């Protein structure tokens, strides 16, 4: 029975119900995760592509860094001087300008005009 002065027993029961429900949901989730892991293992053995879900028991691969390319930096260290790229040479613009000028030339206009094309149209065309 509830206490006459206040309803603390009811609040504790409701809190216990919520915790019990959360525990049930956690157990259901664990079971789903186990089933998913088993399916991924079966897919791996059968040759199908792996899922992208990380596993807790596997260790991560070490991170591979990109090769350093020094374009604008002039290093003082001998090791870094080996990695410096040679200065870039500007590209020739003359060829591209010639191509653009040739493309901009208008096509020759037809010198001979067919009189049938010049006939006036009907007023209600």
C-alpha cells in the first residue's frame, strides 16, 4: 500500500519498472549484435563482402601517412631536401590561344541563295 503522507513507494516501483525494461532492451540488443556478428562471419567464409561494422576484439591497423611533397618549402634538413620537388615550369599558352582563335572564326556564309527559300510566307503562317 502507498504511504499516507507521500507516494514514494509508487515512484520506486515505477523506477524499478523502467530499469527492468531498459535491461530487457539491452539484452535484446546484445542478442541482435551476436546474430549480426555470426552473419558477418558466415559471409566472410562464403566470400561475400564484409560489413563495415568494427569489431571490439580486432585491433585497429596502424595509420599510414601520406608521402610528404615539398613544393613551396625550402627545407634545411638533408633528409627533407631529397623530398623537395623541382620548380614547376609554366605551361605554354600559345597553343591553347591558337585553338581558341580558330574555334572563334565564323563559318563561311553560303554565297548562293536558293530562291525557293526566299519566297514570302503566307500571312497566317
